C-alpha cells in the first residue's frame, strides 16, 4: 500500500464533495503540474492519502482512499493530465498543521516542507504513522 498527501484549497469544498459521494468516491480534479500528475499515475487502488487544506488553513484534515486508479481528465484539452477517484475514510480528530510538520525533525524530508506548492506528494510509512499519531487518527 502506498501513502500520499493531496491538497485542495478549503474554499473549493472538495472534502465535502468527496464525503457526500460516500463509498462510491469522487474524482479529485484539475491537477495541472507534471510532477503531481506523475505521482497520480503511481497511485493504486487502496492507497491512503492525507487530505490537506492549503492556503489559509495549511493543515491535514483527514484521510481519503484511492478507489480508482488514474484515467484521462476530460477537462484537459491537451490530454496530458489525469484524475484519480478517492473516498473519505475519516477526518482527523486533531488537524495536523504545516507548522507542526515543519517543527518535527523526523518529517523534515517530506515534500510538503520543501515543495509546498505541489498538489500530490508521496509520504513514507514512518511519516504516515507519525502524522496519524499527531492527528489522533486510528
């Protein structure tokens, strides 16, 4: 199983849209960065993703699961970008802020610290466990 972090701006209400779709899941859309696209192509059904609210919140709010592996994004006229479908698993009992992540030396290697604008990034299993513990996710 793989672990990831995906980002969305809170005003887009993507968490709510995904949650509303229930077990069917919902596509996670409009990623227009080649590195993020390449990561999306590596995602497998069953992989877990932290769901991060960017911009003013800058915090992980919950966990989603990949329900459908990458497929063409029909909103992309170039045919270069892809979608994946995800469903909500659970909100964290305590959001984990970017400040908390940056202050933990065991998480200093994560892309969220070094490439904060990237929409999709891998998370190693040790970091996944640390963040889950911090967010009281079980």
